[in-house]
C-alpha cells in the first residue's frame, strides 16, 4: 500500500527511511537556500526539524524564496516554514524559532539534540557562531556560502572550505575560521565568478534553490550513511 514515503523507501530502503524518521536536523536561515533545504528534508522524511530565522517576508524575496508570496509579505519566515512543513508531513516535529543567531544567544537552542545542522544564513558572525557551537557539541554541519550574483547552478559544488575560491563570503570565512582553529568545514559554494558585482547581491530563482536541494541531498546521505 502506498504512503507518502513509499517511493523514497523503494530507493533508499526501509532502514534508511527509519533513520531519517528518527533524525533531527537544524536549519539556520529560511531564505533562498534554507527554504529549499527545509522543503527537501521534510519531503525526504526527516522526523524532527529545528528551524531558525529572525526575518519576515519582503517583496524582494519573492523571486527566489519558497515561502515568499504576495499573500505572505510581512509574515515571519519561521512561522510560514512550520505551517508548510506540517502540511507536507503532519508527523514531523517542528520547533521553529524567530531569532537571528549570534554567539550570545545560540546556546538557547537545543542544538545538542540535533543529528545534523545546516547553516544557510549570510551573516558572518552568525555563521561562525553556528559552526563553533556545532563543533563544541560534535554535531555535523554543512555551511552554505554565497549564491548571490551567480547565474549558473551547474557551478555549485560541495567541498571543504579551504578548497574554495572565487567566492567572497568563502574568502572571509576561510580567514576567520583559520584564526579560530577550524581545520575543516563542509561547504557548498559556487565556482562561478560573480556575474555582476552589486550590493545587496543580485539573485535569480534557480541558483539558491539548486543550492538548497544539493545541501539537503548531502545531509540525507550523511545521515543514512552515518
């Protein structure tokens, strides 16, 4: 008899599906990248999600963010993510927090109960707080570098932070993490030189979304093979 995960089970097997059902993943940032990470995770059968974002939907989000609609402008991304995830899989336990993460508040989050974490925020201080807290708690983490000003999703790759190039955000993170004694970090970044140079970064619908689903796939494979 078919259920919502019957086709996933056919591909991954019963043991892997049960592993995902019993896993908890934290997603920091629910924008262009993080909203698609979250979508992929809940549709893959992750049993529990910790979703963290302090922002609300603005009109400029509509071109690339999953929760951004004309009808959701001004609403909390964390609230919208919980509503959508629950509608997809009512059995998925969702802990959504409206907060901008930093080194002062990250210990308020139950990150130690998570099996995996995804950093999809664009604030350097926040990213470092997430990474260092995950290292302290021995929680595997993957960090998204910049997808703004990029046009070619085929140039997205998953590698170590110290093997990155061309990405301005990755350059800053390499410098800061080296000073913090971090010797490795799994990241997604683009090998494409910026298509334009502007601030705030330019964006399209199909680069952040691909990045998010790639990160989701990496997280799922890590969880079922771990």
